C-alpha cells in the first residue's frame, strides 16, 4: 500500500489499496465542507477516469493537495494492485 497524499500535507488522504483500487480515506466529498470527521465514508476508485474526476472535484472545492498529484499517481504502474 502506497499513500500518494496524507493529511499531514494535504486535505485528502489517498492511497493504493491492496484489494486493487485507490481509496480516498475519510473523503471530504461525502459531507458538507463545514465540518470534517474521520468517520466520513471512504471512496473506492477503480479506474483512471474516475480518479481524475474525483481529484478534480476536490480541486474545485479548494481542497489542498500536492502539486501534480494525478500525474504522480498515474506514473505508478501498480496503482491498482
């Protein structure tokens, strides 16, 4: 499992899950932006198109994330296990 972004440097925690998908952990997109909780649902992402849409949704809401996050994930040949 490899974390591409962690809460220490970003508003999102996204990583490659051992079960063959990318997971956005405790995703802000599952709740209104006024309050954050670690009990928010995780989002499972199974393909690159959904990954790009998911990261764009975070960006559109102004969530902080590493520069070139999508490109960094796409460069990982093992991103879906």
